[in-house]
C-alpha cells in the first residue's frame, strides 16, 4: 500500500520532509523566543521581587 501511494505521489515525501523541517524551525524559533523572553522577564522581575521583599521586611 505505501509503495503504490509513494509511486503515485512522488512529490509527497519531499513536501512532507520540507514541512517537517519548516515545522521544526518554527518550533525552535518559538522555543528560543520564549526562552529569551522568560530570561528577560526573570532578570527584570527578580530585582523588583527582592526590593518588594525588603520593603515588606522593613
């Protein structure tokens, strides 16, 4: 079944590989973007959190 389908659709494997590569690239870009955003957010919020804790302790 798979052999006949691939023979009937020669471009299907290429498009599937390309779409997989594109999907992986998009996924990697999103993950990297979220990682950078979370890192920036933690850098911005940690001093504020420390300051707020100091204010509450005082």
